[in-house]
């Protein structure tokens, strides 16, 4: 039974990591890609993706994901 409980906990944790990722990534993508669109429009596709990734990764890792994690933890306490 302990194995089943451990597996359930792992699935529950994975689910909430995915939720935090979606909440953190989606609005960040919308904002950053909208802002970078005019600047990257005339670049080749690989260069455009490189510029977007260089901007997106720090923003998501340092701002969006911690903020989304905080928000989800607050929502989980309320529910």
C-alpha cells in the first residue's frame, strides 16, 4: 500500500508542476512574443527562435515560474 501512496504522491506532484509550468509559461509567451515580433519579423527562423529563447528562458525561470508557483500554492491553500 505504501508503494501505491508514493506513486499517487508523485503523480500529484507532477500534475501541479505541469499546472505551474502552464500558468507561468503561457502569459509569458504571449507577452514576450508580442513584444519581440516586430524586432524578429525579418530574421531567419533559426535566429528568430534563438532570440526568443534567449529572452524567454531567463524571464520564465526567474520571474514567471516562481510567481506562478506562489500563485498556485495560494490557490491550493484556499481550495
